[in-house]
């Protein structure tokens, strides 16, 4: 426990506890400090609390803090303090304008001479809320996060084509988010209140795939003891997503073509057609044109599926998105579990930005999950990353082609601006990315009057 001299105690008495408390809390940067009594009523409300919640001290003093802050069930920042000390707790509270704010909370309870709870002192530090695909967020579209111009162009196409009945073919490497795009197309379409069903065409044998897509009648084959409605029938009125459509066997490609042309199909073992109204969205990591040339895919079906092609660039070509996705996924993990990360060590950030991400966004998500599982502390270090990131520097390309050559900038100022943008304003990481020492980067940033 900290100690103080008798002179300090006398000095506190002369200054007055109110003035000392106000001065101390003013030293807290970007956070709210308040005190409550045993009944949870607010006794002290700092200037930081006024700024964070938009509530003047005069309007909250003497009122229950749970009501004032709009605590969610089980997150009362006053009642929980009775347990003693709370550290690193995430709570969701409410500003005066009704907006929700996520805070990183620390609380200390006080007890009287008889051991009874007498009140608590609390500190709330606002946290950036992870983007969860909210509509209106310029960087997030139905869970697709991107600042990359190529990805933004794909999103523009998705928004426009979603309003139509056109068949869409999504092309992209594994892990780039093809199913997210398919779901976004469905959610933006007039069919959004109807079913969205998905199937991976490479995951089942031809016989099982045919039964799953088109259904079967009782007695169609051994084990068919009852009628089974296929995905086309169950998706009636909605959307069916065919992932890895290039893996579809040739014999099933003809049946799929019939559905696209006539909106009808015959179940396995059936003798009459079933009419359906289903929008098809397909995806593949292969070139269908190359598959047609190799004789593995029907040309007429390719043209039916490829009415509107949407190309998703791999993460290694979306360098602006790496930092965005890293912090988004760190934010998600910060909301759950014991660890809270608020910084990335410069060397770890450099390795993350230079990595070629052969597994794309899915691999990035796994890397952050790994880091939270094996690491501890508020800084994500190089030791928290998987082994491939800690190997020699020339091995961080993930076994793929090396990253693209550094961009040629028209001037040094542009280079500094992009480094800051890619690293979320972290000066240490931006300096490393720009190939400068931190001191040189700081001096040049001031020279060109560039804000972090």
C-alpha cells in the first residue's frame, strides 16, 4: 500500500479534498472518474466524465449511477464494486444522447471500520467499438471490412446488382470472404426476408450432392425411406449459394442449367418437375473459362452463372486493410476473455504488414486468435505470433510469392501519410513501415505538418 508523510496529510487538509480530487482526476487522460456511496448514488463526477457521457456534474450528483449510465443487465458498475477491486472489465454504457459506449473499467471499493461496504471509486476508459457490419459505417458492409479501392468497387457492384435478379459469380481465393459477399447480396435484395441457403459443391460425393440439391422421392435408392426436399425446394423465394461451383460434377451441371433456364427440376427418382423461384449466387477460386477449356465445365452453364462477375482481391493486394482487420479482430477479442490488447509491438506490426497472407482474411483471424491464446499483457508482441512470423525475415511471405514491390511515391509526404494510414496512426509502426527511424519519421512528419 502506498505511504504518505504527515506533512502530505496536513497539505491535503489545507487544500481541501474536493480540490485535490478534481486536480487528480483532471490528470487522467481520456477517461471518466466518479465516486459512489454505499447505495450506488453518485458523489463525485469528473470533468472527463462530463465529456465522455455528455452529463454535467450538477445533473448527476446524488442520482443512482446504474440509472444514469444505462448499465446493461449484470454490468452495474456500482453494485459490482462491493466485491472489492475490479480490473480490466468491459462494460457497455449510455451517453446522454442515447449512444452506447464501450468502456474499459477499473473500480476500487471502500469499507468502513466494521467491514461494511461504504462506496467505490471508479475509472472508465472509452474503447473503440469493433465494427460489426453496421449499415452506415463507411468501412463495413454486412461484415465486409475494407478501405481498399478495389474492394470498395466490388461493394459498389454488390449494392447495385443486389436489387436485380441477375445471377452473380463471385471469384476469389480461399478465405477472401466469398460467402460474406453472397450473404450481403441476399440481405440487400428484395428476397432478404426469404431463406438464404448455402452448400459447398466440393464437400459431397456426386450422389449425395444431387440428393442435397434436388431432393429425392421415397424409394429412389436404398435408404431413401421418405421424401426429402432438396436445397432448391427449401430455398424457394430466396437465395441459394453454390460455393466452389467449379467442382460440380458434369452430370449435375446439366440439371443446374435446367433450373437456371426453366426454374424447375426433377427430384432424384421423381417423374414430374417441381417449379421453384430461386436466385443463384455461385463462387469459385478457379477460372471457369480455364475449366471450360479443360473440358471440366459446360460453356453454356458458365455463361448462365457468369452474368455479373465479382472479383475479390486477395489480402496481400489489400495492404490498407491489414491494419483495419487486425484491430477489428483485436477489438472483438478484447470484449471477451481475460486479455486486453491496446498496442502492437513495432516489430510484430512490421511482420504482420509484410506477411503475404496466403490464407487471406481467414488466416488473419486465426493469427489473432492464436496471439490471444498464447500471449499475455496489453501489448501484442512478436512472441505472440505463430512460428512462421518469428522465423527469418525472408521467410515471412508464407511460402507464396513475395509481396509486391514498395509503391513509388511522388513525394516523401505521401509516403509518410500512407504509412500512418496503414498502421492506424502508430508512430513506431509507421516509421518501421516507411523504413525510417522513429526520430527521423517524427521530424519529417512535423516538417510536412502531417497529423498522426
